[in-house]
């Protein structure tokens, strides 16, 4: 299974919905809070992202924002 990284920040409704869906679907992920660790924020900026959540998995296009159908597809990974 590929490791799933969720870049998020506190008080972000889309981030909270993404976490809820991943947990509800029993999809394991590693959360990276961009407000707690500036390296995560700089990494996203360097890649051109300007908002969170961003879900990254090796081999697939990053999922930006709350996209329930794409997130559910991660179960198959």
C-alpha cells in the first residue's frame, strides 16, 4: 500500500471533511499540518499549491480540496 499524505491546517472545514471521510472509509493516512511545520507549507508552495487540503499518494495526481469520490478511490491503493 502506498503511503497517503494529507496536508492540512487547523480550522479548515475542507480539511476536517477530508479527514472524516478517510477515517470513515478506514483509509490510513499521515497528516502533515502546515501550520505546525513550516517545511510542509514550503513544500506545498514550491509545488504551486495555494490551498489545503492536499492529499498526495505516489503514482496518482494530487487531490486538492474535498473530493469525496477521488478520496474513496484511495481504498483500492
